[in-house]
């Protein structure tokens, strides 16, 4: 069997690995201690925050079929939340999410879903790949200490495009493609409270503000009793302020959110900020992945399609399927 290295244990990398697990020996190298990328959860005491992806609404039969076992086992559940739109700091629309389409979340946390997808996959955690070199028909991977991590027949890079570009400088034609795919930043503000704020919604979309999303994270299935808010900045605001002092960013987002929600959020018992450098991308045109069968190199990720959970799944599944076909032939 061929040996395949996948760089990155986000959903696209995990799905590609599962697609190829019966055809090749697959190893994923992940720089962090967890899996899932932006399908992420952070905990502190009684508080739990899905500080990346908020939910997913499957549209294709392929993704629906993939999710079905996880739904049946209770690792993915519907979030039938009360949704609102806010314009000029007033609620202009309210509706209850139902099954048209259903909004799904991982249970009991968003990263529970990613962990279930990773079951059985060979993952080497806390390894930052710094060098990917083609030599004598094989790929050699080295870590940040220049330690050789093995030789592989194929390499799949599932990192954001900027990071992929740093790993593959020798592919000039690929570089010209990657630099055109600009991912945007986002700040996640996590606030935990000792009591209920009695907001008239579970999730809200403020328009025309520095804030793009507010959710009562504790309203999701199996999240426990501690009241939590998860607030996202807009991508444009985060791009302009990503390198600002994060304490200043946190204070600004709390003040903005307090004004939008008409609540004093400074009273939060827990306040944390996380910055996502590569959080989102607008709809992309073209193929859902990159594959070079001459050099046995592939790239995948939501950024080939759109910054959504289903996009990550689709890209990973299709690149895995394409390589599986090549290896089977």
C-alpha cells in the first residue's frame, strides 16, 4: 500500500483520511493537540464555547449521508434555536429554526463531531511541518526542528492557502493560484455569566455593526446550565484590527455588543478573546480541490469552495475520492 501524509487535521483533512484509509497507509500531522480546525470548542470552568463554526446546514445528499451515522449516535443534534436579525440595534425579524433546513451542531460540543470523525485515523499531534521536499520520487516531511518525519508517496495539504504556500514554494504555478485565495480574519468573544440575560433569541445576526454574530451558546443541545455568549466580529473589522492589542479589541467588542443587545456585558464572570487569522472566504469558482498526479500532490480545504463546514467536507471527500481512484487503477 502507498503511504500518504496529510498536513492538518481540520475536517477536510480528516475526511480525506477516512476516504483513503482502506486504500493506503495514511498519517495526519497536526500542529495542535486537537482536531477539527475551526470546528472548535473552548472550556473554562462551567463555561463552554463553540468559538469557531457555529452550526452547519447540510445541503447536498453526500454530506447528509455522511452525517447520518453521527446523528443516529447522538454526536450531531439539531439546534432549533430562536433566530433574530438586528438592524439599527433593533430586532427586525424573528423566527424559529426548524427542519427547513435543519441547523446541526456537534453534541455535547462542536468539536465532539470532529473527534468522532477522527476515530481510527492515525494522527500525530503537536507537530508543526516546516518542510515538504520532493526527492527521488518521494515526499520528505520535516518538523520545526528539522527532524525528518518519513518519506511518503503522496502529500495532501489541508492547511489555509497562505500556510500551504509557505510549505510549497517550489511550485510556482500553484503559488499563483494560492495567492488569489484570500481568507479573512475573525475575532471570537467568549462571555460567561452567573445568571440568564433573558435575551429574546438564541442566535442573532446584527447588520451594519462591527459584530456579525451573537449566540447564546448554552442554548445548544447538551451544553449544560452555565449561561454563555459567543460573539463574532465581522471579517472586515477583524482584518483591520487583527494586530491590535487584544485587550483593546476585547473591550471594544464588549462595548459594541452591550450597545447592540442593550445589556451590560462588562458584568461577565468570564471574558476571553480568540483571534482566527484564517476564518472565512467568499464563494470561490473552479474545482473543489487541487491535484497534481505527476508529483503526487494534493490540496484541499473549505477555502476552495466557501468558508463553511460542508465546504470543508466536500473538498476533503472529493480529493480523497480522486486519489483513491488513481491508486485503485
